[in-house]
C-alpha cells in the first residue's frame, strides 16, 4: 500500500504529542512531591527519555517488532533501524513510513518504565535507577510488547490492546507496586510527607498529559480516519467521567472538593480507556470511565491506607488497576461495528474474548510485578538501591545532583505561603487536603 500523506502528517503530530507526555509526567509528579526532590524527578524523566530512546534505536525496536523468533521475540535484523524503510512502510502500519512507525513506538517504549518513577520517588539512588529502567525495558517491556503487538504468541492467541493498557499500564503499574514493596516506606511515612509542594505545576502536568494522550490513543490507530476519531472522543469521555468520580468520592469522604483528586481521576480515566479506546462505542467508554474511577480510587485506599504501601504517587492504582479494568472491559464491550479489525466482546456474542483478555492481563501483571521484584532484589543485593537516611532527609536534589529547583528567594516565598494563618488571615483558595 502506498504511503498516505494524511496518515503520515497525523502520525508525525501524534508521535510529538506522546513525546510531550514525558516532560508533562515530570511536571505532574514533581508538583505532587516535596520541593527537595523536584530536580531528581525531572532528572529521572529527562535522562530516562534519552537513554530509552537510544536503546530503542540500537536494538529495542528490532527485538520488539523485528521478524518473529518462535513467538517470543524479534530478531536483531533491524538494529540501528537498519533495513527499516523511510520511503516505504512496514506491515504494522501500511500507510506511513517505517521509520515513523519506529519513532511513534519509541515514545511508548520511553514513557512506560518512566511511569514507575511515581512509585519510587524520593528514595532510589539515581545510579540504580539508570540500571533498573534499562533492565526493565529489556526484560519486561520488549518481550511483552512483542508478544501482543509484534506478532508474538499472545497476539496469536487473540489478546488485543489498542494503545497499551496491558503492555504499558498493567505492567508498569504492577511493577510500581513491586518497587514500592522492595524499597520500603519513605522516612517518617505519613500525611506530613504527602503534602504537594506545588499544585499548579501538577495541574499543568496533568493537563499536558491529557492533551498528549490524544496522540497516545488516537495515534495508535496508525492512520487518520474513523478509528482515530472514535478513539479521541472515547479518550475524552472516560477521562472526564473518571475525574468526576474521583472528586465525588473524595468530596463525600472529606467534605471538600479536591483538585488533586480531579487530576488523579483524569489520569486514571486516561489509563483505563487506553486499551479499549479503539474497540468500543462512546456509550461503553462512559461506562468504562465509571468503573475505572470507582475501582482505581478504592484501590488507592486499599494499598495506601489499609496496606500502608508507600507507592508515592499511587501508580499501582492510577495506572495499574485502571489499565487492568480497561483491558478486561475489551472482553465485554468490544464491537466489530466500531472497529472491524478488532474482536467482539461478551455483549456481542463472544464470551471467549473475555477469557483471552484475562490471560493477557494475567501475563502482564505477573511479568510487571514479578519481574520488577526480581530485578530490584538483585540490584539491592549487588549494590543497594536506596539512598542513605541522611541523603533522603536532606533531599535527592542537593545530595544526588547538587542542584536546587528553587532559588533562596523562591524558597522563602514558598515558606511564607505555608506559614500558619489566623482565622481572619486564611486564604480562601488554600487547599484543604494539604495537611
């Protein structure tokens, strides 16, 4: 099939949108953490983007999408993108240049391990982080992506994942849970260390994530047209519904509406609709948004409050649990009336798809959790994965990177903003959940 200029233009935009999501992730996470660890988050995200891009270029794309070897892996024929055409297409995306498909998938390969930064924040050595994300990509992401998207055995079994609910969000979310367990709780774990230092930055980050997610999901149609169109509206609807659910539950529990609940709920909705976005109707995307919002919020309460697992920014719930719900939902709501290339689900006469999706989720969950647990345990035994209590107390910014996010004048202003106020001095816009 000939290269289509419209499809190519859209995919150039979509891949740029997904790239935007990576610094947006840094803004989102940094704003929700303490200011003494702001630089460390941005360093992890930005350095990770560079490292994971180089890995993808040199051998990752070939291992993931190269010619299949026994259903388990690609081979190394396309190392350094050798043989990947710039003026012709690959079978995965027949109307865009092969190198553009590789670039689009590079952004997925980069952002997936970086989602785990929200769980390990404020306490992992940077040197360990570098080794960890490289090993995680090689041992978990590349194989799983090949198995489902690259012609591997799960795809042949019938498992589908439109934009990464299984490959990305389930694996990274469950990896985040394992990482939090291996690392242990931060010093003085409790409400006092969970005060976001800059909510506007977090809102800006979540807004840019929401924007970028249209490239993430609709770009996974790998063409312009009707499938990309339905994916856009499904993405918007599920995210909006989940945000409302999170705010509603939080409001009932605390008596105050929380913007932090709103942005976390929106991101959970985005993660949850990702696998199903190109397979379901808008009405069913609405239902999925409700389910994702309720289940992901309740899972935060379970992991954080009941089990006291220090997943710093609730990656296991906002991405992992949300991705699981959306991936299973394909087996219920998917319809060939929406996407003739996709499956039918339970509501359209195909109960088998629900079983198949559960298998895919189970594999990703096991690889994400078990693989992460093993990688970190090995690294901990060899070199130690956690900074010293002294470094953690002082903050990773100055101790690990010798840099500060704020000047002394800016820090003074932040301290003044947090000073105790009398009843008559209370700021009407003060966050009631920042304590």
